[in-house]
C-alpha cells in the first residue's frame, strides 16, 4: 500500500497526463466519467489531508482565492508587437529584405491567433506566474486566473526541465464557448461581448476565479524563452515545449520559398473559417535564433518577423428596413434588417447602425445596397453603401423623433451620441427591460425568463418591479404553460429574492450608471437605502469611485416620486434595503485607511499579500495594482522591483515597510 502522499502524487501525475491528452493533444485515453472519478479521489484525499495541498495540484484550478487583485509585474524580456502587412507585395519585400545578405533561410509560418498575449513562467517545472502583455514592459499578474485554464499545465511533464521556462502565447475563447457565454448574458439582461477577444479579455480581468473557471478559455503558445538552451530552431524549440505539455499549434509550416509562403497564406485564408477559434492573419518568423539576433529589432518589434493580416470578409446585400430597439435605459438603437447573406460561415440578417449620427454618416437610403463586414467582430458591421445601385426615388432613412414603443418625444442627452426615450416608468419596453434587469442573477436573482415577464406585463399583472411581490398563484397559473410546480418555483424564487444582499438589490433598481461595482461602493458608505436617498450630490462625489455623472444620476433617480413609491413598496414587502447590522462592533471599527489607495509590492514575512489586501479593505482602504499620482502609499516588501521603486520615487509616493505598515494600522508585529 503506498502512503497517502505517494497516492496523491500518483493521482496528480495521472490526471496531468489525461489533461494533456485531452486539452493539448485532443486524444483522450479515458472517458469523462473515469476522469471525474480520478479527480474525485484526489479531492477526497486532499480534503482529508489539507496539509498536502499544493498550488499546482489539479484540484486548485477551480477558484480557491476569491479576491486576487492584479499586481503589475515587469516582463523578463519586453513583449513586442509585430508590424502588419496586408498584401503579397509587402510579404515579398520582407522576404527579399531578409535574403539580401543572409543567403537561403527558413521561415516559420504560423497562424496569428486573435486573443490576448500572455507570458507564463515555470520555475523548476511548476507554474509560477502568468503576466498579461500590458504595455509590453509591465503587465498584470493574472496567475490565479490562468491556473483555471485546463490546457495550461500547472506542472511541466517529462525529465530535465530547465529551472526557468517562459512560454509566450495567446489566450483564446473558442467560438462555441463565446456563444454560450453571450446567450447566458443575454438571458441575464447583460450586454453581450462584441467578439471572442473582448470576452477573453473581460474574463481574464475577472477578480473572481470561479467565473474564469466556468468560462472555458483556451491557449496556444508560440514562443519559448529558456536561457542557455542549445537549440537554434524556433520550430524545434516549440516542439520541445510541446513535449513538456505546452499547447503548441500544429497548424504551422516551415517554408523556404516565397511560393510556399503564398500557398500557406492562401490555404488558411479559407481554411481558418472552419477553425473553432478566431484567427486574424499569419505570422512569418525567421526560424534560426542566431539569425534573428543578427537581423535584430526596431523600437517597436522584431525585424525578423511580420504579421500578414487577412482582410475582413465583406459582402453586399440589400437593406430591407430599419427597426429601432428601446433598451432598458431608454436608449434607442437602430438596427438594419438585411436580405440574408452568408459571411464567414454564418447567415447575417441584421447589423447594428449604432446611432443617428452613424446613419447620417453612411447617408443611408431606403432599399440601399450595403457592404457588410465580419472582421474580428462577430456582430457584423455595415462598412459602406453602394450608391451606384440606389433607386432614384429612394428616401433617406430618418431617425424617428418619437419613441417607437410609447410615442414619447425622444431626447438627445448632452455629450452623448444616442437619443433616448425619457418615459422611463411608462414606456413598455423600458418597464419590461427594468424588470428583466431586476430579476437577473447578480441582482434579485429571480428565476424568470423574458417571455414570462412579457406575459405578466401584457396581462397587467406586473407594471413595475414591486408588482412581482404582489403576484398570486392564480395570476401565474393563468399564464400559458404554468402548472402548479412551475408556479410554486417562481413564487419561491420571488420570496427568496427578499433576502438578497443590499448591494445586489441596489444594483437591481437599475439606476443609470450604477452597475454592480458602484452599488458595492455605495453600500460601503451608506448602510441603508434611506441614508443613500438623503445624500446630496456633493456628498456622493466625495466617495472614491463616484464621479459627477454617477452622483447626478443617483440624486435624480431618488428625487423621482415614482421611484420613491417603488422603494417604499419594496421595503414593505420585506426586500433587503440595508446592510446587516453586525453584532455591536460594526459602528466601533475604526477605518484608518479610509480613502487611501495602496499598492502592495514585493514579499512579506508576517502576512501573505492576500491577507494584506484583506486588511487594507477591512480598514477602509483600496488596493490598487499600479502606481499613479493617486496612490497614497506603497506597502513595500522585500524584493520590490526596481522599476516600481523608481516610479514611486519619481512621483514622490511614500514607501512603507511591513513594520511601518503594521504600526500604522495598529496590528501586532510578531518580529
Ligand atoms: S510572435 C516577437 N506568433 O500577435 C514576436 N504572435 O503584434 C512576438 N500573436 O501581441 C509575437 N499569434 O499576441 C506571434 N503565432 C504568433 C501569434 C502572435 C498571435 C499576437 C501576439 C502579439 C501580436 C503581434
């Protein structure tokens, strides 16, 4: 019988092998059920022996640290970008430039993945740090989020792994996952992400690692940085990285003639459309590292590599008509309805026209033929109008002056491009939108779909969010498709929403510019809706994170009698509109760091960085990741990076040692 420690180690290796086969090689050996069984064994053993849990255990991919914040870290070697070319002539020039003086050479042709660049560092074979590109010199430490990505090994496989390995590559969100996330967001009343790259970037910046873990990001690596490695060929180096378990693209080729390069570009121009993730071009790199050194760099990037970018696919189709959507906040968005057309593998029927100015800039007329483009964006764009096909009697498209839903005269808010319907509490689309907003998971969390809200509204049962709490079983049973069970569930869910936390309900009220984050900030200062309602604009603006626009919107929301009535009704129904009262001490806790923005840098001996983050937040401070004029001070541990130190000095921002900080906040110092 092996000991527990050996058994745990054995399970981890086995799981790592299966992960590699599944996520990197795409050739799994065992079924999902068998895999889950292995994982469960490991979870159970670790639960019995928590002292044996290591950060690189496969069980640690799912968020354990719920509040990491991003610290900016300097890259070992700057992360450069490539110069772009769009046509064969420029590729030929690049090729000839390389050949003059260098004789024959091999170029690696790779796909250009359309995601976010990342640098991942392994120390002694273990994932130690993952840094975003940032400004190329310094990026954000997103290690905790990267750990959730199954195709990125937490430990490298095999023998003789160099002590420090850095791989650089691209984080991607595959199309199917992108669509899944967007349909979920739409169901929750949130704006969908515009394209997989934005979705990947939004995901990587999430503070809650469990959200990152839910969204299945993927990655491809295209660069290996190891000091003293005696392999000159870039392709061979990637091959070696692959043998360590790093996910390297198989869609590469080594070319030694211009014709081969053109053939590669041509092939992928169409073939890339059937890939499950976004690519936007081809990268051409000199294969020999020695030659790369000779050819060198410009200030912007390497001279030994270029990116060839594909033109976004474009097609012409006819405008059928324009419809106008009314959003939850009353903003009117014009949408072009088009004769169906196939672009990049999907049928396009609609495209956004953004706002009135955009329609004017296109000079769009009825029944015009328009060019529709699908670039990196999944939502198609109208790139222009083919005026030669315009019918002579066609009238220009005119943005309406009244709301298409309720007929109220539209208003153009100062400083904004869009028109909006001011009839917030009387416009059906806005009312339904605000109910959908209130019921979403991050707000009141009531399990109800848009169709049910629509049905309840059209029968006159629900005209504002507080009417949800007046619903009876008979009301719901009268809707199509609702039997006892579903009715009970809906009523139960409505009842439960009353005990949702105050910030969630405040967010659910749908005050313009008060998103989840702002709601949290507000409830830190105001313990109840009453105190918030009494706050003046000036008072609100003194809060860190609340600017003029937000403060103005809050004050005008609460000044509206109809909103006051809704809030009074919610209170009567027992909906939580205040923070829980903590046993006696809450009032007494002092907040010595109130209003302070603090950067944490380096390592510490008495508490971990995460603990310091918690301490700062509990004492009223805000932890920020990069040094700026607004930083109050830096909690500087051992090995604080020289660039940070310099920046702090140049801005005159004080550095506090661990001892000084503990003394400042009156915490015990065990040294
Ligand atoms: S090589 C010094 N290879 O494209 C060489 N980049 O501007 C650096 N990218 O931000 C890049 N696929 O994130 C390289 N196969 C590939 C790539 C790739 C995508 C991204 C990369 C960089 C941008 C280039």
